[in-house]
């Protein structure tokens, strides 16, 4: 299943930290902007598949006061194994169609995790056991 149409990759603006700059060619990171279709007020938060060219998610939070946006960001952080602060809403604050920037991911690993999430309908970062 190809999920390449759900996101675009951008050069990471925060590269060059003090950790492992030397010899870290295989550890390249990038930012991705992921299209997300959100269904707020659901019974539970979960990734449920695709909605056209967007990742479809359901969140239990209501669409009031940005709570559904926060819940969606937390779900994405958990799904892709990043800190919540690495997930930023960049478009669609009051719409069901949104775009989230996820910072500092390995593009190949992100692609694999997204395929698993779409196919399995839920989060599954390998680091979370």
C-alpha cells in the first residue's frame, strides 16, 4: 500500500545538534507535513485508515477550544514515536482537514510506520513496548 500521497518531506530546520554530527550520515532526519482528516468526538482516539489523500483519525476530544487538535497531535506523536513538542498543527485549525508538521523523523522509518498505521488502523511505533 503506497502512502506517499499522504505527506510531503521537508528539510529539517533543526539539524546540526551536538549529538553525533560526525559520522551520522545514516541518521538523516527530515520534517514531514502530513495531511490528516479528523473526526472529533469519537468514542476513542485511533487511526482508522485513509480519507482520500489524508490519514483519517478519530479522537475522543470535542472540537472546542482546540482540544481535538491537541488530541490529534498527541495521537500522531504516539504513533510515530516522537515527542509531542515535535508535532505542530500548520493548517486547518478549525477544519476537519488539517496538516501537521512532524519534526525530526527518519523519512524511511516514517513511511514504514505510516504504512503500518494505515493498514492496521492504529498506532504502532517500534520503540513503544
